[in-house]
């Protein structure tokens, strides 16, 4: 009866993690990858060895009548390998001239109404440059165009500055006249319509910035004619990037199509009227203006492949955040999953209330029938697991409710047999001092208790069941050197408090014979069984004169230095010829004495 009551009261106060599994179940399906080879076709890739600094995207939807833009972009006054040309066709048309001159050629296989932003995103996914430029694919470009972009973003530095750079585009009612040089268009005799922001404007941003904010919005509201790169540019401005319009001394020029529109004095074609599929504000997509007004940072519909790239570029400083960060796609939690999680929380609260009610009823019954059980039930009702808060010399200090105690690191604090071995005290400091008065709890690795004890210049190190006081700054800790060589200011003891007293009193360092006995007792204890060390976990005990002493999987091994590297994590490696197994303290004593003698002879020979 009592055991069942203890289990019930213990389970009542155990807490479990709620909602994690339910939350991520609906998110396990990864978003679809970039669709190359399905509807989208990559006809040509950039295979040059050198990575470009700038990727220039040229978009077509089977409407370009001429392709001299490629001529102007090949005549730039910077090396051709500094930039790449990406030609994206929204439908299926493939132009031989484009295939020859562009570095990347893609067809999207769209149907009406076409969606420019999808083409922009395909180019962004294939771009190799640090900078990404979207511009008019039938414009005339001055020779200094690419150089002007580099000058703005890089200046005198090596890293591109974050901003949104626009170049103006001058427009004319004249159809393309045929030109020998783009310099001819800088003549003052030319008459352009005037410089209108975003009318055919060219936009350049850092590629990383474009990806970080979701690329171009693929929501259906941006389908058709009246959309452009400015939609992403305005969201980048919402994030704090500066909008910069380049000096008109360097701009693009555009001549009229055979069926011109706008201020040319000719009515727009029915085809282009049909391509204006959604409302606009001054010929700018309504929802792009809305994003600018309300400060939206991410697109209404993000490209799935860009979502994966954006989420994969995140850097985390804590592992627990990663637990959630890669658990799903952009859809978020389903309403049904949220309802299940809410019900789980409500059931947890109901369970706790019911358990507390049962406990109060038991206490009421005990008050009448067995009053001595009331204190017991209240104690178990307030049960809390032991929480580790401090460790020293292989001992771990725990707090459990109002109780403070310490145990060796290899013991479970909740095990019934561990209760008799506890070191207890009224506060943390009294338990800590009691720990330091005890021998180390079989430390499997050297543990520095304090690096410079009270300014004495010594650090105390616990190892196995020993404490060694050694001068700070002596370099790597080597138990074998401290064992075999002259004392050299080294104090060996069985407790931390004892080593500190020796240092404070400036006693003579521990004599070699005393250190030998302490070492043999500590290491010899391994032959009697050493708790807390997992199998196949070698522990280097000492580096002696020509032998290395290692403990692994209940075996004490003497390994000659001449064997060099030996794999001790498996039984086959531990059977390497030349390795000796020490099975008793007598063999261990003979090994240590033999190594000390060999070291003395070697030192004498070296001095002669």
C-alpha cells in the first residue's frame, strides 16, 4: 500500500514535455525542391571556372523582337568573367543567338497569364554572383554600366554594401535606329520622354539580401504585365536597406517596339491590356504598394526552393533552437494540430487538478484513520528530483527541495542504495568543504579544482583517488612525469584540503617514495574494479620512461612507446604483441620501479 502511494505521488509531480511531437508532425514534409527538369528546362549553365561578381538577369516572354542587348552587355569596360548573363524565357522559345551569347539559358514553360516573378526567382536560384541585377532585356547599355554597379557596391572595400541600387532608363518614341556605339546616345540632340522612376528601371541588390527576404513574390496577384523587381526592392527598404538612384550620367536607353504603348500617342494593344490582370497604383502592382505601406518583409507566396535556401542559411548559437528550426515547411501549424495541442494542455491541467484532489482526499482519510501518514503524504507531494549544481574532485553536489547533499559522479542520486553514501550539510559551502576533506571519488579524467589557489601560484588537480598540487603554468598535466621525476614543487595527497594545507604551510614537496605508494594504491584500485567508466573508453594513466600505462574495459595495460599508435577501442587492438596486462598490484609495483630505475640510468648517461 505504501509503495503504491509513493509511486502515485511521485508520478503526479513528474513533468513531461508537451506539444513538441504534435507540433512538428504536420511539418515533417519538406517543401518541394526547385523544379528543374519538370516544367522548367535549363538549356545552358555557366561552366566557367571563375565565379562572377555580378549576375545580370534578362527576362523574355516571347515578346522580344531583337537581341542586340547581348551585344551591348558584351562590350562592357570590365573583364567579361566579372559578370554573367542569365536569360530566362517565361514560355518555351529558345533563340539560337541567346544560346550562343548568354551564360545561362532557361525556359519556364508557363501559360497565360505569365508570371515575371517566377522567372526572376529562377534566375536568382541559378545566379553565382555576389550581386544580382534585373534589367530590361531589350535596352541599350553604356560601356560603364557594370563598372558603375561595382563602384557603388564595393567602393574601396572587398565586401558589397547592402543597398537597393536603381538605374534610370530613358525611353523614346523612335524605333531602334541601329547604332555603332552606345556613346552616340549621350549626345544632347537626342530627345527622351523624361526619367520616370521604375519605368523599365534596372535594380541591383546583393544576392544574399534577395534570398534572405524570400526573393520575388510568386502570389497570383503579380501575374501579367504590371510587375517588376521593385516589389522585392521595396521590401528590402522596409528591412532598412537604402534606396539609391544612380546618377543619370550612367543610364539605360530603350527604343519603341513595333506596337508601342504609353505616352507614344498610340493606344495600347488589346494583348497588353489583357495582360494587366490585377489592380495597380500609377502602373505599379497594388500589392507591392501595399507591402511598402504596411512594412511587409516577406512575400505573400515564397518560392519553395528559395524558402529552403533561406532557411538553410540560418546560423544558430544553441542546439535547442535547431530542434525546432528544421522541422518543416512554410505552411506553419495546421489548425487541427493547434487544437490537439490546446486539448493536450487542458487535459494536463485537468489531470493535475484531479491528482491534487485525490491527494487531499487521502490526507483527509489519513487524518482520521492513520494520522502518522499525513506528514508522509505531504512530504511525497512536494517531491522534486535532485538537481546537480556543483562538482569537485569527482563528487557532485545536488539540491533536492531543501536538502543539499553530495555523491560520487557515477551514482544515481535517486537510487535507494545511494542514500547511505550521501555527504550532507546545512548549506552549499558546508557540503563543499566536506567534499574537499574526502578522497576524490574515482575521477576518470584530471579535474582542476582551482587554477591558482589563493594566489599561491599552485593549482590542485584531482585524478582517480589522488590530488596533486602543482605550480600553475607548467603546461600539460603529466602524471607519469610527476611520479618519476624529482618533486619540483609537486604535492601529492589523498584530499584537496590536505594538498592545500601542504602548499599553505610551504612544506617540502612530497617525497618520491610517498608519491610511489599513493600512485600504486590509486592505480591498484583499478584492479579491484573501477565504477563509472564505460567500455572501450581508454584512460591514459601515466607516461612512464619507455612505457605508457592505460586502463580500458577493466584491463590495466602497459604499452611500449615503440608501438606508436594502437587502437585500444576494440579487443583486437588490445591484443597487439608487446602489450602487457597487469593483473595484480605486485606486477604494477615492479613496472613502476623498473621504469624509475631506467629513468635514473638514462639521466645519468645523458649527464656524462
